[in-house]
């Protein structure tokens, strides 16, 4: 029950109804007091003419006393009667903080105990109900929405700079911890096992031939500049054509002939390189040095710094898209887990046991905090507003005390007056 003022200027429907019921009961109780007063005045005036009217007068008089006493008692709980600061009145506003501490202690000692919580949960099939609920696709979609919201909030809350540095350091640490030589050697062996290296060699040779053709003029000029001045240009042309043509034919022959002898030599050199990378300390040191140079290269550092940014954008985009593969996988996982939890009694027993144990542990660990929260929350309430809200909750029932006081007081007065008359006779 929250006693803080409602944030909206319009009171809730429940508060309006309670205020209406409280007003009606107050008018009823006050009406009985007024009625008893009127009866008392009339009976007092007629008592001298008719002796039997004395019984009515005594009843009305006692009813007035009972009604006034109970009005004072009920009113004193919430405010000073008639605005007079009588001691021990306006009890709730004056002792609001004590009431809050008492309420917090009461809840802490009687509700937030491991025995109470576990006893309540032990007989409740929480896991079965949860599984049935999660197995519904509509509910799984709702869980997916919440999970996406939580994921997005977590990702947004993380500091990009810290994560980028952490990812860069983690990648560098992982790469440094992995020996480069054996991995490169194993990679060469795997590439040679299915002949992919020969396809790569053919592609490289063709690209080299194309590069020669594209730079034919540059190469001819370079030969001319390196040739002695006394050699005629025609000789240089013939030498260049022979050299250039021979190189082009050799590249074409090796690229087109899968059984060319140079390919066998290439295979042999690669096999030797793979073995040296796996076993030669010198080659392994060179591979490690190459790895360090690669890690220190600005391009690699820039790439590692953008890894988290790319991952973050991808996660946020996929989490926000209800039709994304991420959301579909989350929802499918929720439905699958819910179906299994709904149908597997052994799993239900385990989950129920975890829930009971966790709830009991949480209750024991948080009971003091909850008690302090209740006490501090009540302490922040406005005294007058708190009194008004509490009166709305219980005031209608308290007005029955006034009504009962009027009726019971009148009957008690009648009995006492009758007994006194018989004793006096």
C-alpha cells in the first residue's frame, strides 16, 4: 500500500470510491449522534410528565456519551479533535516514523524468513507454470522483447573506449600466446594436401605476366638506361624482345602446365619451408618477429579498435529488429526451454528446488534491507498526507466503532438505569 501522493492530478478510481464510502459512513455515525441528542432533549423535556420516558432519556444520554467517546478515540488517531492539541492525539502523524520502523520490523521478522518463504513456495508448481507460460510463442516474443531491451541497455551502458582497449589487448595476448611457426607450417601442409597452392601459383604467375605486359615500356626504358652508350638501340631492342618474350613464355608455360618441373621444385621448397617452420628454432623466431611486426602495424591496430564498434552496432540493430535472426533464435530458445520445462518432471523438480533455495537465501540476506526500506520510505511521507491515506484505507471500518459505540452505549445506559431503578425501589 503506497501512501505517497499520486503523480496524476486526478485521483485513482479506488481512492475516489474509498473517499465516498468513508464520507457516507461518517455521515451515518454523526447522524446517529445527532439523533441520540435530539431524542435526549425531547425525552428530558417530557420526563416530568411521563415517568417511563426516563428510560428513553437514559438510553439516549448513554448513546450520546458512547458516540462522543468513540468519535474522540477514532479522530485522535488521525488528527487533533476540533483542532485542539490535546496530548496523545493525532497519533498517526506524530508517530509516523515509529509506525514505519515497527512495520518494517514486523515484515522482517514474520514474512521475510527462510522458513516462511520456502514453506510457501515448496507446494507451488512454479517451474511447471513458468514452462507453460514460456512455451507460448506470444509469451516467448514478449521475453524476446525484454531480452533485446536489456541487451541494448547493457551494450549502450558499456564504455566503448574501455572495451576497445580490452578487445585489442585480448586479441594481441591471444595471438602472442599462439606459436606462429607451427601454425604456418601446418597451414602450408593443409594447402598443399588438396593442391590449392598450385591454383594460387597459377593465378600469381598470370598476374605477373599481366604486370609485365602493363609495364613493357618502363622495362624497355630501364634496359636502355642500363645498356652501354655505344650499344645501338636496335641491339637493345632485340635483346629486350628476347628477354621479355622468354620471361612471358616461361610464365605462361608454368601457369598452364600442371606438371611443369618448376612446379615440382616449388612443391619441394614449400615442403621444406613447412618442416622448417614446425621444427627450426631460427624459422620460428623469424615467424614470431613477423607476427610482432604485424601486431604493431597501424592498420592492424586500427582494425582491432573497430571490432567492438562493429559488434555493438550489429547487436543493437539485430536486437531492435523483431525479424532478425538474433530475435528468432532467442524466441525459439525460450519456447524450447519452456516446452521442456513444462513436460519434464525431473527438470521441474530441479528448477523448483533452485527457486525455493534461492528465494529462501534472498529472503534471509535481504530481510534487514527490506525492513530498513519500509522504515525509510514511511519516514519520507508527509505526516498529514500519510494520515489521510491511512484513514482512506481503514477509516470506513473505524466509523463502525462510532456506530457500535452509539448503539452499545445506549443499550448499556438502558440496562444500568433499569437496574438502578429496581435497586432504588
